[in-house]
C-alpha cells in the first residue's frame, strides 16, 4: 500500500503539466524555478533580456524563430513571464495614475469598475495574466499598428501561417467574432501544449476569492476578470 502511494506521488510530481494554484496565480519566482529558463540575448530585447519562459516554450519558440529567420522574418521576445508582483506593479501604476492610460490619469475615473475596464483593455489584473504561466510572450511591438504594414505585416502574416506548426497561437484576436475580454493583441502568442493544460487547471482551481492583494481587486468579480477575461480567448 505504502509503495503504491509513493509511486502515485512520484507520478504526480513528474507530470510537468501539473501546477498548483500559486503557480497559476503567478505567486512564485521564475528565476528560482527549475522548470524555467532564462532567455538568451539573440531572441530577446528590453526587459525580456532578463526574462524567463518555461523550457518547453522557449525551445519551441527558438525553432519557430529560426524558421522565420530563414524567411527573413525577425521574431523578438519583448516580454515573457511576469509573476504576480511584476503584474501588480504594472496594474497599480495605472490604477494610481503614475502611468496614464491612453492619455488619461485614471485617478480621475471615480467609477472603480470603469477604472478596471480601462486598464483591462490591454492589461490583466494580477493573478489573472497568462504571462504568469511561462507559456505566453509578446513579440516585436506592443502596437497593433506595427503589424499593419512593412516588416510588422510580414511578421504577422508569417505567424498567422506558421505559428501553429510550432504550437503557438494568438489568444487575443479581433473581437468581431464575439470574443469577450481584452482587445486584439497581434503581439501576444501562447504555447498551447502547456497553456491549454494550465487554463483548464485555472478554471478548475481558481475562484474570485483568490484574486486579491492589489488596489482595485474587490472589482474582480464585477468586471468578470475570470469569466470574461481569463476565459475570453480564441485558443486555450
Ligand atoms: Zn502579452
């Protein structure tokens, strides 16, 4: 009996896709987690130079970037894993007016749900970001405009045609088809062999009671940060 339990425990701990709630909420340090790997300068720029991804994600990305390069298409990671603490900084800088959102200081928006909605056009509440998982990354530019002409258009067309061959998918597509949540992000790509499992676990394990520890967190349920945003994806 004891041996059976031991094997069961071993099997669970060896399953790379098994993640606990703290992981899903981004409450860990990727630089101290052996499942993560530091990005190399060849593939990253800016803050992503000190960034991390899950090993499987980065391996698949490198294969994709090499193939893209052969077609003269540059793929550069500009943001990778962001844990709860770094997402909290981004969120609270916007919430408290330190960083304007579309030219607006959000402390002038007294309706707190509306303040959330404005931040959540493009940014997640801490604890609800796919960037917590080590499966998601932003490529080349944080402006949809960049992807509409020239090199950017070439990049987007290449990704649309080939990213799926490497396991990558754009979760935040055009909302015309009725998708809820964030606006379109042509730069944000997910490694679905892992993110699919993590989204399933997230929906199973995380509730609104787990979303706390930052300014405005009490609005999480009213705005539907799980129902409309975490689940508002075009691919898992
Ligand atoms: Zn992103």
